[in-house]
C-alpha cells in the first residue's frame, strides 16, 4: 500500500489552491478564519460494487486518492461473478473544492482520481510476516508478491466539472488492472479483471453560479509528447531526459511551464502512432500505474511535417538507441476569456518546446517550435506535429515564440554541438557514450564559428512528435440551415404581393424608358473618351451628373445598371427557370464585382515590381527597344533564374535579333515549362519553322490551362492550319461552351493594360463581348510577336464575323510589325473608308507615316484621331496639340500612366517659360514655380528609371551647388550624354517643331529641326 499511497506533491506550505482541496478540518477553528474560507462545492465518491471472477465473495481494501489527499479508504466486499446491479453505496468519500480557484481546477484536468484495491488477506499476511524474522531477500520477495496483487485504475473527473447544472452525476465502470504487469503465464483476460462500479456526485453551491458558468464554457488543451527521435547521443540510463512546454493557466497567468520527465528507452513493440498515453502528473511522482483511457491513434501521413522529415525511416525503429519515449500528456483548462489571447498567440507566434539532457559530465539543451496555426481553422481541434529540434538560443526563442526560455539551459554543455567536418566513416561510427569533450574524436575537434552542427545523430536534425488536442475547436464549423424551395417561393410571393407591380428607376432621376438610351450613349462614348478632359464631354455630362473622368464615367454606368436591376427585377419571372436565373445572377454579380474592384484598387503604383522591370516595360512600350534590352539584362544579372524575365527579354529581342530571342525563350522554358505565355511563344516560333514540332506545346496548353479561352482558340487555329479539322472543331466547341462560361465570369487570365507584360505601344483594339474569339487570340499573339499565327487567327475572325474595324486594325498591325508600312497603310485606308474616323486606326496610320518620314501627314492623322489612348501615341501627338492643352494632357498622363518618358517631357514643358541663358532671372517672379515643378518632374523620372539621362540633364541645369551639378552631369554622361558644364550654359532647348518629343530616343539628346526616323 505504501507504493500506491505515496505522496505525489512535495511537502511545502499549503497555498490557497491546496487548502480548497483539503478536507475540512475538525472542530478547532479560530473564529476569525471562518470568514476567509471561500464557499466550496463538494465532490462525493460512492463505490457501488466490485465484481470479481471468483465465485465466493472476498473482502478488499479500497483506496481513492487525489494527489496526496485521501478521499476514501474502506473495506468492501466483492459480489463475485453474479450479474447484479447495486444502487446502494458500500463506501463513500467526499472532496471539497473551490470552483473560483482556476489553478486548482486546472489540476483536476491534469490529474485523475487514483483508485487501488488489494485483497484483505494480503494485508493480514504482510502484517504477520513483518512481525516475524526474515532475511532482507525474503522480505523483498514477499513485498514484490504483495504488489502483484494490487489492482489500480485512474478516473478522469474533469467532465463532471465542465457539465451544466442538469448533469451533476457521473457513473463509472472501470476494469482494475494490475499495478505491476505479471508474467505471461499469470496474466488474466480482460473479462476476468475486477470490475469497479462507482458513482460521482457534485453538490454545487449556488453562491458559485458565476464560476459554474465559466467552467461550463471552458475549453481544455492537451499536449501529448510521444517521443524524441534521432537524438544527438544514444540513450543512456545515467542521464535524465526532460521535456518542457507551455499550457494555459489562469487569466492573470495565461501560460505556465509544464515538464515531462523520466524519458525512457524505446520499449519493444512501441508504436508512436497507436498507444495509450500516460498521466504525466502521476509519472513525475513515480506512480507505477499511470495509463490513461483515451488511445492516441493517427496515421503517419496525418503528422504535420513542415520540414519534410523522413518520418517512416526514424519512427520504424531504424535507430532505436537514439530514441527516447515519454508517451505522456499534460492537460489544463482554457477559459473563454483567454481564447482571444490564444488567437493572437497562434497567429503571431509558435508554441515552444524544449528538450534537456542532464548528466554528471554536462548535458545538452534543445528547443523546438510548434506551428499551431491550423487550430484556428474551423472545426480543427487536433494536431499531430513533428517538431524539429534546434540548439537552445534565447534570442531565437524570443523571436519565434515571444517568450523566454522555459528551463535553464545546461551550463556545462560541451562544445560538441558546433559544426565539424565529419567524414562519412566518422559519422557512421561516432556513437559517444559519455557527454564529455574528451570523448569527441580528434578528427572532428576543429570548430567552425560560422556553422552549427545538426542536432541529430546523423547529419539531419532530431525531432519530437507531439499531439495537441482541444476539447472543442476554437472556431466551430458553420453549416447554413437548409431552406426548402417551397418556403423560398412562398416568401417571394408574399414579398411581391406587398410591393407595387410597376416601378420606375430613380437612378440619376431617369425613368425606366430612358435608362437604356443612356447606357447606349455611355457605351458609345466610352470608345471615344480620352484620358483627359475635352469638349466632347459637354453633351454627355448632364446625363451622368457632370462626370469628369473615364473611371467615374464607367462606374456611373454600372451604378445606373445596378439601380435599374434592383428596381425592375421581378424574381417571380425567373423563378421557374433555374438555369436562366442562376446565369443572370452570376453574370451580374461578376460584372459588378469586377467593376468595383477595378475602381477601388489603386492600379497606379506597383510596389512589388522591380524598378528595372518597370523601366524596361516602359521603354519597350515606348519603342525604345535598346534601352529596354539593357534594363532586362541588368534585371537578369540580379535574378538569373526568373523565367518570366527571360521570356520578356525574348519578346523584346524579337524586334532586334531572332537568334538571341530563341535562346532567351529556351532559357525561360527550362526554368518554368508550364507558364502559358512561354508555351504560346515557343509554340508560335516553332510554327514558323516546323509546324509539326509545335504539337507538344499546344497540347500542353490544353492540358495545363483549361480555363483560358484565348489559349484554346490559339490551339484550335493551329490544328486547323495543320489540316486536323476534326480536332480543331472539337477544341473550338469546348472553347465556346464550357471554357467560355468561365471566361465570361472572370475575363482573361492576364491583363493587357499598362504596366503589365502584355502592354504594348499601339492603341489597344477594343475587344467587346460577343465578338469573335479569334480576335482576342490574335491580340495576344501580336503582343508576343507571333505574327504568322496571329494572321491565321485574324483570317478565321474575318470568316466567322465578317469585316469590322477590329479586323482592319489587326491586319494593319500584322503588316506594321513585319515592317511593311505601305501595306499597313493600305488596310488602314480601307478600314477608315468603310467605318469612319476610328481613333485607333488613325493613330496607327500616323505612326506608320512617321516611320516613312512623312511628318506633316503624320501630324494630320494625329489631328484626325482626336484623343489617343496609349502613352506612346499621346506623346507622339503632342506636337500637333494646342500649347494651352499640352500641359493638361501631360499632367493627366503622369497621373494615370507614370513613366520616366512622360515625366521628362512634362519637366521640359515647365522649362519653356524659364530663360536658361540668363541665370539672373532664373528665380524671378513667375519662373520660380516652373523651375521647382521641372525639378520635381525630373526627380520623379529618375525614381522610375535610374538611367533617365534627360532627367539628369534637367537637374544639372537647375541645381545650384557645383558639387550637385557635377554629379548630375556625371550621371547624364553615364546615360549617354557627352556634355560639359560649359556646354550646359549654352544648351538650347529642342526645336518646337520636333514631332517625336524625344520618344524613341527619349533618354538621349535630340535637337533636330524635324525628327529623324526612329531606328530600331
């Protein structure tokens, strides 16, 4: 009995928590102490029966304890093997506890009731033999036989404290297992073990109602440490293996340290994924029977393994002597008020765990970090984690877990954990038996300060397997209630009956009959509205409440559309057509959400984009190809394995050197063989040389990207041109049915706007919904310079939908990109004759005329084009604009589509009013503001492109200190400007007749009377 009743807590001065569990003391109390005793609840333990396989009833001594508190100690009589139910208690004991003491209630969660029984004859025999004279060996043998007859069980009593008021009783039937596992020949079957029936009752004090409510809402957290694998040294009995972690405590002390001691060598047939964990509080006090009731079961695949540890290799006893097993758990309460703290802790920090090995000659200290973020998922309440161990470090613990070290690290730890140069033979044979520096082989004694040795026995890290379980998930799964269709129909019918049948749209004060006309007018104006204000808005402003910008105009139309649908939509009309109803709702929702996202999202700044990439795209979209190539080269020096940069450089080089473009594209394909743009570009290049060799790339497009309609259309055009008509028809049918449904809801997968890879220098072709899908595919191919396959798609678009302005624009672009300017002008003239003054046709015509050196005719075309859209066309057309409108155009351009080119031109526009020759008047009244604005514009240009030479030249003209001026001149010289300080005094502005305004050579000096032809 001494082994069973051994005290589990060290003797010390009793705290408030311990006083609440202690039995009520006897009669002698000081009068003043009665008032300090808190109101307690009472736990009553009743023993109803003890069933044994013996036919004759026997007497047993039963003992029920909690920690060192004796609750029940009595002599009971078994009922033999008779199947009888007893309701009368044969032994009773009580335990007082204070529900307001959160720390003590957590002890109820972490410790069970320990119940032990032994036959009464054993006690009598032990007393008789103790009075006789025996040798020490005989006494030890008798004591061992005495322990073999003791049976024990543990009763988890936490659930009775967390139940509601209606459930204050708990009935328990437990099999009493032997305290010491008997020999195989003496073991009994499970049905022949004694069966104990107990009843637990709780008498709750009404004064503690608030605390009862807190306990009812409380959760609990259970941390089970399974084992540590691949340990740094083999397991030895002369050393103590201790693990420490944290568990929640009270509101004032949210997390406390718990320890798992007595790590032992891995037992035979131990399975780390299927065993009964032990009560750690009993193991610490060296109780022989500590087995719990709930089995830990999981699969190897369910263990969270973020570091890709080879779990089967280590957990299947490959290195059993490098494994230490705990197989025990700590469990504590987690009150509702503390859950918010745990939310923040799981989000921001990891959960700590430490492993310490103590010995006479020193020891080792390790730490690990458990990622418990998945416990924040709805319905998630259990995690099995493989936690890699690191060498102990206070700074790392503070950074990862936001706390100090849990236990004091080993002070006398040898320096064996630092990295050493180990040969394979040394690693295989090195198994030190002592934790001393003398046992380290001399071949590995050289330390490397910059590296640290792995924490495992081999070159990998050691790790601990831990299970973390909650009583209930922190976030419960929410299942919406099912509402039958007939109830929905009844509600809608009732709603429609209450509302008037005929309603009018009140958006913008317009009636329903005029709304459709307004939307038609808005759609037509959107095709002609520029990025800056002009008189074309006057006739349209009044209908849309003085709309000033393109974004506001677009959102105004969507607001009118939303109001119209809201006021005029009758659900009953679509209730009996589910497919039409779902399709209409999904399309309206997708369109409105896309418009709202585009309006609210700031698309002018791209902080995540590399500066070189942004300036390279600007240069390529301004036809400054050589500068773009230099920027891409600089970008690839810093990011040599970025496949997207190699592809963009390849697209840029297609206008300069085809062989180098092929090499760069092959490099991109090797680094990322699945990117859709890479596959399209490579397949199109092979199509020009050997059409049959491009088959794998177009088949890969269909396999890897099944939701991008344009790719399916490109593949269909390719197979059609290969005369595989049946396959091409099947692909197009899929594109127009299943794939196109996703396309309508989400749009293209890659945008073609400014600042993106697919942006280009021409005014983009308006590809409206309902047009031929081949035009969208051709537009994508032209941006990748896949001209032959783009011509195939344009031809299919003409066959499918006939002639339109889009067709002539794309045909002219194909000719223009091939370098055939006359053919492009022929197609543009035909399109303008048939479809009138279309701005994007006129702007392309002006660019082709400028290429041919016909400057005056080019300016006339820009005048007819009116407003242009692309930054290239806007800056090219500035020469034909009124001087009063130029600055407004430039300000609007740098606000919407900022680039070094636009900022530089705006800086020179500000400098026109400043006399650069006479420095005395530089800061005269009226010129200081222009000078300051010019300086600011130059700085903005340099921010966007570090090699903007013209911007450096502007700063060299404007800055006063000579040191700054010399620095700006040096930077301008590095960017291609060969100019000295003396030349700067007489540097004249470019001619006002210059038509290019530095586009094409915007980063170089240009003083021509009439701009020379831009050379690629």
